């Protein structure tokens, strides 16, 4: 799977940003995360080898995982990105956003009911921002939608928003000061997905993980492994 970060930098905008891995990593390198700048990989999808073939292979492309694709500061660059996405029909571009309310201001003129090769993930963390963001998300013309509840900070109910959703991903926070993840919250979301026949993935436990009322502290390297061992992912029946 390829990674494409056309620009870097971001700004906190929700509860889930408190312990953002981008901000933490930048702080260690004395980099200002608030400085939104183009990267050397801006034209990565359309760069070619001497034989004329694309350097970036066909398949899934994770877009903007060191930023937010819908950042206001990137409005002047995004149109060129859409052009590259149109050119690379052999790739599927996935991006997550905490700014879904900006979506219709950021799509190209030929967006229509969505590009077939674009998957959009709406990130939520609490009931309040789930209600606010998913009410918008469900109305948007997007062919492939997913919801990312990571870090999940409380028990939430999103069942009424699951029509048209292809996947729900759930995970906890990884940080020395991480807020805890309760396994009951994860199971509740899974049951909603099962009832609505939506794919479900438990991506990672939290550093502080509560199960059956007892809190455990897990090492970062084990968070994804422990989630897999729970064996609760659900595959919808299409």
C-alpha cells in the first residue's frame, strides 16, 4: 500500500487531536505542526520511470495521513491533487478527515456523485461530534464511505448513521496520558454494525484498556496485536 502526503502540517480541531501522533512526532523533531507546507511528494502519483510507467504502483493509496486533506490552508493545492487522482484510475485513494463539513467546498467541478476511486473516512470520537459530523456525512455524494471512531473516547450510538457506510473502524488512544478505551464501547459499536450489515474492524486497543471493569496498561507495540486477538471483526454479507 502506498502513502501519499502532498503536504504536511495540521491544526487541532477536535477532542481526538489532544494526543495526535503527528503533533507528538513533530515536537520531537522541533517541527512546527501548524506550518502547512507542500512536500517533495506532491506529484508522487504521476511521477514516471524512464520507461514511462508510473513509479507509484497500482492499488490502495493512503492520502494525507500526516495532515487533513480538507485543511483550509491547502485549498490552493487540492485541485491539482484531484487531477492526479483522476489520472490514476488504477489506484484507490483513501483519506480520513475531521473536517467533513468542508467537503462540498473542496471537491472538483466534475465530482458529481463521487469518484469511484476515492474512499472518504469521517473521523469521530464522541457522541457530540458523531451527531454533528455524521449528520453531514450521510448527505454527501460519496461513493465509498467509512467511519473511523479512533480514538473512541466514550460510548456512542451511530446506528442511525450507518446506511451507506462500508466500514466502521474503532480504536483507542496510544499515549502515556491516553484516555482509556472501554471494551464495552467497542462491542456496542460492533453490534450496531452487525445489525446494519456493515463491515467492522477493531483496529487497536488503547494504552489504557478497560475490560470487565478492570483497567489494563498495554505497551504501544501490542495495541494492534491485542485488538486482532479479540477476533471481533465483522465481514458484512453483501
